[in-house]
C-alpha cells in the first residue's frame, strides 16, 4: 500500500491545489470556493464524507476504483487534515451551488436526489433555505 499510496497522495494533493479549508460547526470542509465544488467534509464526530466524482477523476489515472480504494482517501485526510477518521462514506454529487450557503447557515435538511447542475431547487434553497427534514 505504501508505494501506491504515495502516488495516490501526490495525485490528490496535485488536484487539491488551491482548495480552501472551512470549519463550520466543528466540521472541516475542503472546498474550491470559486467553483463551489467540495472535496471532503470531516464531521466533528470523525465521519469522513468525500465527493465521489472528484476522487473518481483523481483515481482514474491509476485505474483505481474509488470505493474499493477509499482507504487512500482516509489515510490522506488523516495525514493532512486531522488524526482519527472513524468512518468513510461516499456521496456522488456534482458541483453544489449551495455549499456557500451551507458554510454560512448550516445544514437544515438532508434529502437523497440526483440533482443536475442548474436545477431550480438550488436557487430556491439559496434564496429561501431549507425549512424541514
């Protein structure tokens, strides 16, 4: 794992060049602010969420499956962000225009859905927030 991990680590770091780090409600986020594209969220309880599509693009250069090799993501976060990741969960999401609102106002609702870029629900959430779970 070490030699493969070193290559994966280099690819992740290369692809994270310019990422911004946010801390909100004791959760740590890595987000490309200008693109409103998130990379990871490390919650205060140690759960690691990662952007499947982001890491799929990184891992494709090594022909690695993201889910099967998510241990590389966990190890990178442990070494780079904080020690003690307890669990990893992947979520397939595209560019999320509500990331900025989430950073400023927190999460008020969670829902599974295949939202597309330009989905009018994004505008509604940004303007009005989420009011129920």
